[in-house]
């Protein structure tokens, strides 16, 4: 059925009597309201027509369906925008998917190509059989958005693949390929893309002729475990969810809904699913995760850069200077995406160590089953080690990844300018040093750009692309393309000390030390921050990165922002006694041979010594500080610094900083990112708390002008500044 709506379905009836209903809504054939209602109308028309014997549902242009249209979530959350004569989303599961699709009097087969995710897979599971290509991706990833499957997925998936496997797929949002789906029973047959529709047509007719079973997924029970075993599976799932997602409700709602269907029957499960879906849709978690979903997809849209019509140039070879932890990680990420890489080091020993690190990174993938031995050999063959720059003459990009030493980096860039071709990108992986300083001795400042990866570089998803006032837009577009190719989320930011992530979060550990020196138990601080949702507290983080790196980074901010950095002698005092963090077995924590952390019994005496040296007294009001106050005193200075980054035009928009915090520092995505979370509390509240603390504890807590202005106006922190001219 054609229509003028963006999303629609089209139906074509063949001479064999099979109606092919095609979902059309580019780019991923999302199930918008238009599509769902058009699909329903096409079904009803096919059921009425005498010349239609059976139905095949497919997706246009090699994609079945990417699921329910997330852009419609705002309509669902507000309850507005839906035509009165159409069923509500809460009834789509029962009235459309179950009654019309699954209950059809003519057999229907789903022909799955490309992807069948979320609502797309739920529609496919309501068909009487599913045929898939071997590499199609299938899954129910709704929990990533703070909701549960809402079109019957919680009831049908367990009946097709077993309870334990369905729970795993839904609670982890794991996608599987067609071949695995076939082995699990989620799809009934595998066909190559060119034979997919033909195979589906054949299956539909064979079901009609009773040569294959006419299966209603909702009523299957053969894959469900016995009730006693099922109850144990549910309890195990809840224990795991409590451990992995202690602050979230929707994983438990998902388990409850599946259990209702097993215990009370699938119809009761469907009703429970609708009820829970509607409730979760309005939660802060859902709104936060949807914000992150769209924010992540908007990071590559930068006015004045990505709207100039520039096409990325082809990058055929990349060189990396420095084979340490970062350099080897970057090399791993590049060769995994089929980029030939030249790894440069200063001597044979360091070079071999760098190559060995890359081999170890790949070997880890082999051991986890993510790479075959054959792929390992093919991938590692893309890496070449060298001790000079002679082979840099035909590279398209160089990434410098040596230690944070300004004079060393300056000399490297002078040398690179001599050896690399004129078109070659000259990138640095520095985490804090001003790019203008690094490139001040070169004549090619238009080619210099920051490519700041996060450790481990082949695992962490964020890439900060840092441009100076000289960086050419073509270079930015080229690096953006590389970032996407190696499966990173790139954010483009302006040049400043610390860039985005390190700049925003430099107060994180400083605030923790300030509180500890005034009487707050450091381990209470770490527990409160971990409970909030950060991967680890600030003291544990210091141990992980190492005291040497922590002090070197802090010194950069002390030099640039002396008026708002908290200066403490605590870490230097600990360093004097060979405490350097996890790598030495002792820091704020002590570590056993398995690197398990425990309290350092000597920490209290170091804090007392630091307190005495700095003339600081214990503040009785802080000793019993609540968890809420600990979180706010640690994170509000981070919010304050993020406001400065926005005000200075370092970032294009607040959403980019939300992504930077989530992907670079592990800020909980279910809180929507740093500034999204801050806006949920209100600018006036944050401003008033910071002002009160600044009067008690000094300039470290002093609110910036941007925050003060927003508080006065009652405005959100994320709204466009208007007056700030972006430095990018």
C-alpha cells in the first residue's frame, strides 16, 4: 500500500498467490506509526483478497527493520500526536501484532535481511516462520533505552529460544547473527540474500499446504524450561541484575514480565508487558538514555565543518610514533579496521615491546572467541615496525603517542614535517598539552590536529578530535572518517588544556582530596560515587592511572587555572614512600597478587600529615556528610567546569559534553550525561550550593559566570549559549 507518508508499506502479489509486503522507511525501515498502520492495512487487505494465499513480510533495500521509530518516543511520552482512530501503542502489541499478524488466517513468513531489531524482530516473531540471511543481525536491545520490548518480545522470544537464552539476549541487549539465530530456533531457515524472498515464498506456501508446521510463537511451550527450573533462572537473573544494574528498574521489570508469562500464561504476560512498557516510557532513565542515543548520533554534525560538502580523503597508510600503552592500543584499533600501520620506536627493545602489546591485544580477542587464528595472522600482518622515519614518505596520517613532554613532541613534529608528504595529517594523542605549543616550531599548522584516544585505545569508544584555529577543515573531515571507520564515537572540540574530558573532570579527584583532608573518609567517598553510578571513585581512579600521571596532569591545570585548582601535598607525600598506585601494589588502596583492592592502613596517617603541612583542620560538619552531599561536592565542580567549556566555545553543544563524560569517564548513561543530569537538578540549585561551599572552602567551588547567569535566568545549562562564539 503506497502513501505520501515518509514511512509506508507496499504490497505486491505474485502469480504464486504470495503477497510480498515490503516495509519502506529509510534508512533502517523503522516502525513509525505510519509504517505500523500501513502494515496493518496491508495485512488486512491481503487477508481479504481471494488471490492471496500467503504473505511474506520483508524490508526495503536489504534491511528488514531497525525497530520502533525512536523519534516517536516523545509523542508516546506526552501522549500527543496520535490520530484518534488509530490504536494506542499500548494496544499495538495485542490488537495488531497478536490478533492481526499472528492470528492471520493465511500463513505469514518474515524474510530477514540486514537487521531485525526491537520492534522489527517482534513483528518477525509474530509471523509463522522466519527466514534469515546468515549475517543478518537480530536482537531486542530495548533495555539500552530504559524500556522493555513492547510488542510481545518478552513473551515470544523465550518460547522460541528458551528462557535462559532469551533473558541473556534481552538483559544484555546482545545481537546475534542469522546463523546463530537458526541454531537457537529463532529463525527457521537460512538463505543467501539473492534467494531470501524466493525461500520465504516457498516456506509460506508449504505452510499453507501443511508440509511445514503452522506455528504461533506465542503459544509454543516446548522451549520453556520446567517451572521449578524457570524460577531458579529468574532468581539468578535478578541476582545478576542487582549486581550489574543496582540503580535501574527496567531490567527487573523485564524479568517480572517474562515471569508473568511463564507462570500465568502468554496473554497475561502481554498485558503485563504493555503496562510496564507504558510506565517505563515516562521514567527519567528512559528520557536520559534516549537523550544519549540521539546525542551520540549528532556528534559528527558540526556547523562550519561537516556542512561544507567536503568528502573525506582516502587514508591508505597510517604511522604511529611511540609503541607504549597508548600507541600500541591505537595501532590495534587501526589494524582491526584494515589500516596498514607503521609503528615507530627509538630502539629495538621498545619496538619489540610495542609489537608484542599489539599481538597480546589481538590474542585476547582470539581467546574470547572474537577472532579466528586466521584473522589474527591477517590482521597482525598489517603492522610493520621501524626505527626511523624513512618509510613515512607515503603515509596519509601520523599519530604521535609519546610521553607528555612538550620539547620531545615539538621535535617530533619538526621531524615529521620533513619526512611526511605535504598532504599527510599530523596528529597528536596528547591528553592535556596545548596543540599550539606542540606545533609552534612547524610551518604546517593547518595539518596539525588532536586525536586523543582513551586507554585502552582499542577498547574505549571515545575519540576527541581537537582542532586549533589553524587546522584545515579537510583534515577534520578526514579524521572524522577514520574515527567512524575504527568504530569510535568522535567529538570535535576546540583547543585548550585538557580538551573536553580531562578539562571537565580535573576537579573530580581534587574535590575528593579536599573532602578527605577535612575529615571525610576517602573510602566513603569512593563508595558514594560508585553507588551513584561511576565505574569507580576518585581515589580508586587515581590508583588506576598512577600517581605519576595524576600529578603530571594536575600540574598542567595548576599552571593554567591557579585560581580554581585545589593544591594538596597528599599525593607527593605518599610518593616519597614509594606509593604510586595500583602498578606498585600500594596507593590509596593496597592490592593483592590478583590486583584486588583493599583499604591502605597507612592512608590515615598520610592524610593527617598533609593536613598538618597545609594548616588544614578537620571540619566537624563534613565528617558525617551524607552520600547525596558527597556526590554533589565531588560532581558539582565538574559541572561548573563543563559550563566554562561551553561558555568558552570549546564544545559545540552540551550534548557533546554529555557524550564525552559518558564515553570518556564512565559517567552513567542512564543519568543522561553530566549536563543533562545537572539540568534535572536545576541551575539555581547547583549555583546556590557551589556559592555556599566557596564561602566556606574557597575559590575551588566558585561558580563561573555562565552558571551564575543561567541560575539568575532560571535557564537550563544545556540550552545554546547564544553569545558564545565557538572556538571550533
